[in-house]
C-alpha cells in the first residue's frame, strides 16, 4: 500500500496544474516518475516534494520548450537554466520574425504583389543610421505598445523619423532622393525595423511603400522587407514641441568629452552646472565643484539635474563632434541639437530639481 502522505495522480494533477494524462506521459518519458506505484492496481502516487518540479515542468512546456530542453533545464543549476531559457526565447523570437517575413511575402503574392503607396526613396546607409539613432528612444511598456514604434511622417520635401519613451525624444529629418506620391504618417514596429537595418545599410536606395497594416522596404539588390505598422495613435509630439518655453541658456560642448565624463560619473544622478564660460558635471550631493568642461555659453547661469539613464543616451545619439544644449529652467525639458547642423536630435526631461543639489 502507498504511504498515506502520498497523493493519488488525480489530486497531484489538480495541485500541479498538469492533467493526469500528461503526468503519465512525463512518467513514461522519465521526466517526472511517480514516487510509488501500487504493484497490484498500477495506481501512481506522488509526493508533495515533487510539486515544485511538476510546476516548473508545466511552465516550461507552456512556453513551448521541447522535452530534451526541459530535461536539461530541470537538471541544471540556476545560471545554466537561465541561459537555456534565454536561448529558447531567442529562438522563438527569431522564428516568429522569420514567420512574419514569410507571411508578408505570401500575402503580397496572394494580392498580386501590387505596389503600395510610395512614401519615399532614401539612401540605404543614411536611412539605416537614422533608424538606429532614433530607435534608442523607444520603450517596451505594457499597455503602451506604440512607444516601441518609430513614427514616420513623409512629404515630398522631407521624411521625419521620431521615437519617444515619454522621458526622451529622438528625431531625425531626412531629405528623400525622390519625392513621395502624397503625404503619409504612421508608426512602424521598432523590432521589425531593427531586424531590417543590416539589409537597409547594404542597399544603395530604399523605396518605402505603404500597404495595409505595414510598409514594404523595397531593395533592388535583395528581397524586400515588410514591417508592421502599429494601430495605436501616436502622441502629438509637434504640439509638445511647440508648447516648450523659450530657451534661457544655450551651451555648446564637445560631444566626446561630455560622454567621457558621463561614462566615468559614479552616481545614477548627474548635475550640470552651467556658468558663463563652462559646464561642470558633478554628483547631486557632492560639494566638490565637479569636472569642468570648456563650453560656449549664452544666457543665464543654470544648474539642472538628470537621471544618468536619460541624459547619456540623449547626448550619445546627437550627430557631429559638438552638441548644443538648449535649456529652459530647472523643471523644463532640455533639447539637444547637432551644433554644426542645428537639427533637433533629442529631447530629455530632467528630474525634479532639488535646490540643495
């Protein structure tokens, strides 16, 4: 007779979330053998200590992990198990991306491969650089899928690429090699664009066509790439930019020097103290004057504090050797431009100013 502390298969199934038939299968495969089997009736019994393994097994199968990989995870230590899980998820994501591309090709063929609306024709390397730069301001947030996308606005004169995570904004404006057929605006899935960047960069010209639920990146030298569009409405960034206060302080500084100082900064927060001839970088609660950087400054003396995770990416995505910081006060967004071109590249929000900093 089985130990009274053991559970029959039906009870163990309820507690583990596995069906009785699944438990029999995993027992036969050696992944989860019962603690005891009645030699007369053949009934299977399980111990409470097996619940954790059973639950983990169920969870691994719920993410479509093959049995061989499940067995490896269950036998591995924590670090190795984490690595195996990451490999499995990466494979799923890769397979999904391949499936999306193939599905797009099939849909195009079923529709007779009718060309979409021409948005713009752009130089491949230029478009690839712009996409990589702007996508740094995207974010994957539950309930706000649109923040993971890149917003495109196209006209016959320019193509504007914009992304924001609500704390940073990055934007680039490109001049098309050939004009668009008409104006178009939409938000393209950022992950699809990331996957296409390598092909874009290796193509002399990219013809961007709008189709239902997506865009096609047509390349003469290789197979086109389809990128999904996101249905959610994108934030009205133009209205936000137009509502910004007047610039009170403008500082122009070497991008490389500023990035180097930020990389060596020991604190998660950073204070920029801008005087009439320099910019000092220091920690919020440090009485030390900080590291001075030579800067060309016009306007008011100002001290402003940022999250390092906000300021560093904003500076790093700017174009050119020097960056121009336009500041509006302690609690106002800062805009970062290319000093030699004047293009707005990034808008970053400071954290709430602490006058004791």
